[in-house]
């Protein structure tokens, strides 16, 4: 994750030497702070418990789509089994959406009811 340093907006950062002239002195297009330096919103991917999906299938799913070790995957699976819901990871919107779809598709292919969803952080 790269995070560019936040630069002061509407100040004398127009690259010319002086505080006035050029586009300086508070004159600029009001587009840069949001479009270029704003951090993207993050989303939690949540795994939901059910009574039918085998524990080992949930562990395999967490390893495959969330790059977890077998130890971490087992810990998350047991948390979901006991508490009903658990966090698989935190991602930008499109990555989270892709992971949710991958989990649901994988479960469906194996005829398990395992469900996964996402929630804004
Ligand atoms: N509750 C399931 C069982 O007892 C196991 C399970 C764990 C299912 C986590 C889904 O997200 C889940 N076989």
C-alpha cells in the first residue's frame, strides 16, 4: 500500500518560484485532493455460519481465497462456527466483491450452502 504524502491544497505549490503569478496564490482546479490523494473506502469480507457446510471445506476456502495458513483458517472457521460470523479480511470494494463471489461460486460448485458477504468498515 503506497500512500503519497498529503500536500497542502490551494497554497503556493504551483511549482513557480514566487507566491504570486503563474497559477499560484490560491488559484487552482478544485479536483486534486479527492481524486488523487483520498484513501479508498475499505470493506470487511464476512463469512457466515451454517449447519451443513463441512468444517474442512470452510478451512480450504479460507486458505484458497484469503491466502490463510491452515492454522489461521482453522481459527477463523472455529470463530464463525461458534459466533455465527467472522472477518476473512479487509479490502477495497472491488477486491472484496470479487472474493465474496469467488467464495459463493466455490461453495455452490460443491453444493454447500456457505455464505459470504461484505460490509463497509
Ligand atoms: N457449522 C458448520 C458445521 O458444524 C461449520 C461451519 C463453519 C460452516 C464456518 C460455515 O462459515 C462456516 N459443519
